[in-house]
C-alpha cells in the first residue's frame, strides 16, 4: 500500500489504457476537489527465476561476447526475467492474442548501460571517461524532438528503437577507445548512421530476441519507416536543428550594440556542440524533476514514520 502525506489525501487508480501495461495512480485531495497532486505509473510484472534458462526465444542471451565478455553474458542469463501483460495492437485479435505477455529486459538494459565498458575501468575516473551515455541521451533527445514535430507521422516510433540501435552499436564498436569523450560528435554521428541503416533496411532485431524485428511491417508501417528515413536525412543535412538550444533571448543581443559577436550565442557553433548544450538543459530539467520526486518521497516516508 502506498503511503499518503495526510488523511485528506488518497490514491486513485486511473482507468487503464488497453494497450499500455502501466497502471497510473493519482494522489488526490478529494475534500477540496483538487486536481491530482502527483501521479505514478506502475507496471505490474511477474518475476520468473529461470536458473540460467530464459524462454526459448531468448535462450542464448544477448550478443555481448566481444563487448562485455562471455562471463557477463552468462551472468546476465542467470538474472530473473519479467513478464508484463501487454496486449498486441491491431483489430480482430484472437482470445489468445488478447492475453499476450511481453518479456521485459529493462533491468538488464539498465545494468549493461551502467557497466558499459569493454574494460572494467571505463568511466571510473575522469581519465577513463567515455561518451557512450551522452550518445544515447542525444539520440533519445532527437527521437523525442522528431516525435514532437511529427506526432502523427511518427506515432509508431519510440525511444526503445533508439536504445536498441544503441545496444547493437555498442556490441559492434565494443572497444572503450572508440568512445573517447573528445570523439562525441563522431561517435554520435556514427550511432545516427547505424540507426538510419536499420531504418533503410527495415531490419532492427530486438537486442535480446534477435528473431523479432522491431521494424517489421506488421509492427512498424513501411510508410512510417520511409518518413522516418527522410526526417533523419533532413536532420543530418541541416546540422541536427532539433538538437540545437532555443534561440537566444533578444535581450542578449541588445546588450551588445557594438556588434560584438562573442555575446551572440551559438548560431555558428557546430551542431553537435550545441546539441550537447541542449542536452545539458534537458538533463538539468530532468534532475530538477528527479529531485522534486525525491523530496515528495521523503515527505511521504516521514509522514508514515510519524504515524
Ligand atoms: Zn564509459
């Protein structure tokens, strides 16, 4: 049972969306008819302890031998996997298809992205820092930006397509030296090229379920794929405008009547560098959000302990 900050509050279960595995809970204060104070998405899952034997479709484990090593692959396979109720999209589903489950690897993905180095020392100190995580965040920002710009045309696109292309790229470009921090622009463009390759060929195997193609026509319309390819081409050609920070405020220009270019921010900087600035802003926003959630959690906990 989730705690509430005081007796005037209560959690309400929102109506579940049919294709989403998540259940959304809203914290409300009914006596003053307030809107929801906070909402939390929960994904119920069945934990399956398989003792090194995952379901048949994923029994080999992910292709990480060259990148993380065979030992890590076996360690990964010894972890439990999770089954999540997720109805397939489409009409005229059979009764069986309506009761479909999805195998979730989000816990494994989190772990291999956290300890992502070919050598154990990657990102342990400043000297060994790599740019893998920045590349993933840039790709996620780009996908988010594309979806905001073309919400209807790219409805089928999601950040998981980017994450999958990223994981494939990590397993091919496995050596830590290929991801040196100062190589961020080149590494990101390489990742983008890889994603475009998957889009052009219509083939993006799931990283853990290699026989499942995330870009197969059954789950990702060919029309959307063609649109996405053109949108990515346009971004590359025009210097990734979706990753640029917003235009500087007019005030900044007024402060420089002498035409001193040093205060005119960024319009002629390389796109990748500005992309990193943009990422920083997004990152700071996320940090603020995480901090706010942490404060709420602490307040809730203190309240419970007080009772
Ligand atoms: Zn690293």
